[in-house]
């Protein structure tokens, strides 16, 4: 059912703006819509046909300033067409780059293609990069660009179609064996900013394209995903020179007796048991081995990969019980959640240990292994030299101490309910926790609602409104005390991870306390203005804590990324500690945490294919020592056009986000914003100068290759995001937390965090919100512009962290009744809320869409819902509108102004390069 004002005529989209790919004009949607009660469908309008602005048969141009429209990104899908070399080194003749799959520029895609084009189901794994031009193709002076500006209207965005990435790449060729579709690494595990590697550092420098990897080694496996294959026979074949693990891209020589490493080309002996199954005592076909067919594989590590027996899973909760923590309800919510999650904590072998410390002005330990079965509190008030009151029984086996632990958690909310203690000695409590856990290793989960104000590591309120928006704001984004970084480094050496759950009714100093997870491989969760009296706050915290403690994670891990000779890893971004030049120490590898790595040249490449291999040596939650190997092979090219055709805008945006955060924290936020725009200008300038026919003079067109046409939009999204946006209204805690998410979110969640999704619900087709062949059908996403907010409409916007429902003041009463169960717009309560569950069809469909959004992200973060009324709370309204990044918001340009700015800068770049 479509909800609209019966008395208000509906304007056809073609009368307001040109249609764009990813949006079906109303004459195409009519068969899916129902009109308001008592109205009959009007005859379809055949006078206006879809077309391109300015083309015969196209819709008339909108009078005035056109909103930037026409892009429908497939940003949650595959990288752009990237070269995937064959598994055995041969380079087949590639197709011509212009023979693209999908609709041609003047061909209207089908609705099914449009749906896949924008948002391939995010709950499913990301697609592998399709095959593109080969590394040996001669450089062509021209490649087909996408035009970002309409001729005759400098800076005015023109509708264009994003590439349809639907087909999976052709499988690599491997002699004496069939074809494996899993031979190259899936981009949800590892993706490169360039899917064709430049042969020389000069070519890379000339392109101005960033070169790096985005790695999510411990990606969660959802229903329908391929599980990671496990090699169980303890036969691990590695190159004797560079220590590369055998993979689908090696070549067997000398009758299969030896194999040639695809990294350093050293010949290695094939292990004697490589073709033999020790369980069945029978010879086997080596081409059936998992490591020769899968780019992502796990080995069960033998004893030589262990310096000690695999550690058990250890959880130590450090809980703030000061006055603020009790009053906001954090302690009661945490105790209840931990109690209800005990059965979900991984404990396959019965080795999991657990302990609890509570802290205010003193440190409270709990003996959970008492003969009476009652927990025993042990209080330490010496904050100068904190000590453990007893050497044992403070960490107990979960199965053995379960009754005592349950008794403690049941009483915890009442134990401190009358406290008036406002002190908090977090530093000494963490020192004590480190002493407890360091002999074994494990996780310290700190739940903190008060700014530490006693003992070592005490902090002061340093938020200064006068510094916000100035060049000195970056000082508020840096750690105020070196104590926490020093402690984190010591924890990393002992395989201890610290996770922070911060609850801020006032200033929390997220910048300082997030140092603990940053250097120990942990995670940070932030709940500003938390109060458990609001069920939505309590639900979010309880859901995230329960999901977090129940995750199957990697423990006591080290990660190394190897590359072909001539390349090296030069810079690392994420939560870890760099133990040596290329070895990352990760006491804990959370699910779906991402790491970005810059790659640089040591020497020119004289090989046809480059290989990147990531090895993660870790202990699983079940107590097995394992090695997870991720292999990515990409061809080498001498062609500048191939570099641009192969660039992955999603990976580039992820890497640039990390670099922007690093620059903003170490220097100034202005420098970070300038660096992002400068990089975008450099890429556009090189493309215009070297790869377009318009490089010989001024042109109203701003052009870039099809696979990079969303890079300016993503760059603008970063400039307008809380993490980097200018202004004096953003608290440093919120900015620091957003920076943390920029550095750790996987690309699948980071892209919607930068560029949210906007859906129109009041007029969505009938199939949306119903269960189809691919799960719940989602509406088509709209441009992020306020011009999309129709009178009487209902719109949903989500950015992977929050969900907003915008409702117009002119919404019809029937919509209010069907969705919210209230008679009219005035009866709707705005703000943080939970959508009711009603019997109406529309309510059920919207609830299914909201549920799908919450489930399809791969992290533990649980998005909250806000209802934004058209004339409601101004702060909420401005917060919602700040996500519409195509609009102009002072002092930041709108999208079409930003394109004009980039065009002017690109012309200046061209002039400089020709001087």
C-alpha cells in the first residue's frame, strides 16, 4: 500500500529530476503499488521515456540546481574488475575492457539488476574481483571514462551508471586438475587497492593511486557462507627460503616431486606424505588437497609452532561500581547480561576461566572457589602498590565455579545500590587484573562509567569548548597519560587483551582509554548518556556485551604479511602492536575487525604475477593452535590505464580513512581533510592528464574511470563525517570513538558508515519487506539529499551504527496507525525508540526490513533506532540531516559544489604538471 495525501497531486520523478540507474520511475513501479483507499490507478504516462539528461527522448532538465543523482553504488559488493591470475602462472588472453557485463550506457537495467547493482545482499559474502584486462595487454591511450560533470554546466553532476558487478570471475587454469572457484582470496577477507600491480615504483608514483591491503583475517561466517577449510593431517608445506605456505598458485615441476614457490621462485621438495592419507592408508590425488584449491585455509599447527601449550579462554571483568555506574544502571545490566550469557561463552573443552573485579575507591576481588559455595569479597585499598590478596582462586574454571559465580552476579546490583562513592581507581585495578591474567593470557573486559580519578592513571576533565574546531583540537584526541599505552604494551607481551565498554553521562576521555584496546588487539564500545531506565539503551548494551563474550575469537596471535620480492609492508593501521618490522602482535583477534596495510616498493618487479600471503598463527577458542593463511595473487602491469581500471574504490576509501585518522590525531584535523581532498585531486588530475582526450585543454567534464566514479562521493562522506568534520559542536569523545570505528570496521560496515543508505518506505513496492528467493526484499536506495524527503513521506536511513525513521508532518493518519499504532502524526513520540509490533501488513514489512538491517552487518555493534519528526527535536533533526552528505552544510560544500571544486583543482593540477 502506498501512503500519500489524496488531495496532493503526485509529481512524476521525470518532472523533478532525470531518472537514474538504481531508481525506477513511477511508471515502472505502478504494477507494484497500491493507491490510497478509494482511488483507482491512473493510466501510465508513456510520454516521457527514460534517458540521459540532454539526450533526445530524455526527461527535461530540472529548473534550478539539480541534486547530485544518478549513482547507485555497489559499494557492499565486489571490488572493481580486478585481474585474477591463473593458478599456475599462465596468463590467458584477456577480454577487451569495453566488453563490459551489464547494461550499456544507454540501456536501462532491469529492476533485478538495479537491486543487485546498489546493494548486493550484505548478509552474504562479498563477491570476488572479476577478471579484467591482463597484465600483458598493451597500454591503450584511452579508456572509457565516466563523466562526473554535465557538459555546459561546470561542476553539475550528471547521472551515470555504476558498474554492475554480478558475474563471478572465471576460474584459474591449473594443469592436471580441474578449476577451483576459491583459488584467489575473497575480498571480504583481503582486498587490494589495486588489482593490477604496477611494475615499477615510478609507475605507481605517476598514478598517484594509494597502494595497500585491507585485511579481515577472522571474518565471521554466517549461514550460507563457505566455512574456512581446515587441513587436519599436520602436513604443512612451506618454502625453505621465504617461508611462504603452499597455495593454489605454486607450480609443480620434475614430475610433481618438487614445487616452485610463487613468491621467490625457489624449488622445494614435496613432502613425502603429501599424496597419502594416513587415516585410510591410501594414496590420494594431491589436487583434492584443500591448500591447493582454497586461497583461505587453516592448518592445525604441530608442536613446533608452539612456545607453550595453547592457552584457555580467560575472561576477567573489571566493573566500575562507583556512584555514577550504579545510578545509570550499568552494573545491574552488566551483571544480568553476563549471567544470561554464561551458556554462550565458548567452553568446548571445559577449560574456560572467569573472574570478576569491581572497583571504586578500592579494588574488590572475589574468591569464587570457596567450600561454602558463597562468593568471598576481598578488598584492597592500597592504590600505590596494588597486590593480589591471594594467589589462586581469583580466576576459576567456569564449569566448576558456576554456582558461586551465579550467586555473585545475582547479588551484584544490590551490593552497591546505596553507595555514595564517586571515586574510581581504574589504573590500579588494571594493574591488578594484569597480574592475575598475565601468567596465562586472556581478555580483560573493562566496564567504565566514571572518569578515573584515583591512583595511577587518574585523569582530569580536559574537554575545552574553546579548543573545538581549532588547530589545537587534535590535542584532545591524543592520550592524556602515557600510563595506559605503557600498560597496553606490557599486556601485549603477555598475550593479554583489554576491551573497553565506556558509559559517558559526562566526559569519558575516550581518546585516552581507547589506547588500551588499540595496542592489545581489543575493541572499544561507547554509550554516551547511557541510562538503563531507557529500555533501548539497556537493550543495545546487553546485546553487544552478550554477542561479544559469545564470539569465537583467535587468541595469542601473531600476523605477518608476505609479498613477492620487490614489495614490502611499510605502514600498518588498526588495533595491534608491531613487534618487529612486519610482525603484528595480536593478543586477541576479534571477529570482523579490519587491518589496513600500506605497501611500498623496494625494487622493480620483473615477474608476471605478484602474490600477497597473510599468515595468522593463533589459538582457537576451542584450544587448538592453528594457522590461517590468506593468499591473493594479482598480475603485474606496465600500463597506467590498467592501474586505473583495476583500482578498488572501496579498498581505497578504507585505507584513506585510516590514514586520515592517523593524520588527524598526530597533526591537525585540517591537515587530514586537506590530505583526503588532495589525494582525490591527484587521482583525477593524473587521469585527465594522461588518459582522456580532454587532457589538451579546459573542459566542463570531470571524468574518471567507471570503477572510481564514487571516490569523490566517498571522500566527501569522510570530510562530512563526525570523525573528521570541522566545527566546534562535536565533543571530543564522539570524535575519538568515530575515529576508532574508522580504523577497525571492515569495509562492508565502513562504507555505509561513511555513505549511509536512505530508503523510501511509504511508497515502496509491495514485494519489499517480504521474504523472497534471496531473503527479505529490500527497497531501492535513494540519493543522500534532502530533496528526496517528499511531503507526507516515511524514510529510513541507516549507517551501520544507527537507524533513523524520518516521518513528514504531512503523513496521512492511516500510515501512523498502520506503523506506529497511533491515530495521527502528533501522537508519534520522537527520539530513541523501539518500533512496535502490530498486526498490520505495513508494520510487519517495515519490521522485517529493520530486522534485516540489524542482522546483515557482520560486527557485534547493535544499531539503535531513532524516530525523527519533521518538526520535532531540532538536535535530532540536524543529526539526521547531517547524514545527507549531498546537501550543502556550512561550511562544507554539497556534492555538486565539491565536484566543481575538484574540477577547478584538477585544472590547476594539469597546469602545474605541464609547466
